[in-house]
C-alpha cells in the first residue's frame, strides 16, 4: 500500500531563518507531488507541483522553493522566512496519469514564524 | 475569477442529518471533490462527482448539478466523530484544484 510521510510535524522559526520541509512517498512510482499551504479560514493554496524528478511548477511567486531530487521525495525550502510564511503546510501525491485524481495528503507541518 | 463558496460553520445534532452546500464558479469543470479534515490533521478524500446526480457511499452522499454550479454533501446518522471541516474542491479546465475555505461542522449530543 502507498504511504506518504512529511516532517517535521511542527516547527517554530525566527524571521529570516531558513526552512526545509521534507516529504516522501512509498509504494508507488512517479507520483504527482504537491505542496499546499493552508491558512486559517482560507482554502488550500497550491504552492508547487511536480510530475517528475527535477520538474517543478510554481503556482505562487514567493520566497519559497521546491525541489524533487528523487522520484518519491519532495522538499519545500526557504532561504529567509517571513512572518507571512506561517501556516499549515501539506504535502500530497496523486496517481500519475490521472488528471483529475484523488489527492493523498501527508500529516502536515505546522510552521510558526516569530 | 474562480470562486468556491461554502458556509463557514454549521451545527447539527448527533443522529440527525446535515447538508453542506457548495457553489462554484470556475473556468471549466473536470469534477468536484469533497474532503474531510479533522482539526490539526490532513484532509482525507470523501467523494468525487463529475456527472450530475447523487453518489452514495455509506452514511455520506454527494450531489452535483453542473448547470447550477452546485454540489452538496449529505451526512446521515451523524456521529460525534463527524465533527470536522468539510472541504469542497473543483478541478478546473487545467485540472488544477480550486479549494473552498471549508465548512466547520459541529456535532452536539
């Protein structure tokens, strides 16, 4: 069976510090991978998605970046965090080739920037 | 612009039935999803509608009317564990998911 895991679950970071969130998927090959951010009272905001190694599409211009160094690994990074980066970050995967497929989410990472 | 509207919060009684509505205006339509999200947790998939009509899955049903840009999620025989947020999402012409802000459902004994 397929599983998705992301970490860390929670982190508190000062403004201007770097960020690295990691996500790995097991049990499937070449998944579509996504990073979302969820702010209180707002819908999920797609940040990045990837259909393959090294292929990253950015949906929102910001100080965040994403990388996919391996088929089932997706990393969200920032060189310098802003207060507005606080939120609940979710990694997700979907079956490759299904254009309107179900998303499977990781446990989420709650980031507080102080 | 693209927009998904759903009520912010609803309250219902254990054992009762509740209907959560979702209206959408998107550039194109390739299906509508409902997800359940418990506080502090990740969303989990509930249903997918791409054709008009009702899809039933146990205590949960989801309805779609494409001509009206409207869907609802129907929860029967409510249990305390159904207390959660329910997210409506539409796949647009580019197969990107547009998400509503979610409806927080509070179940009272």
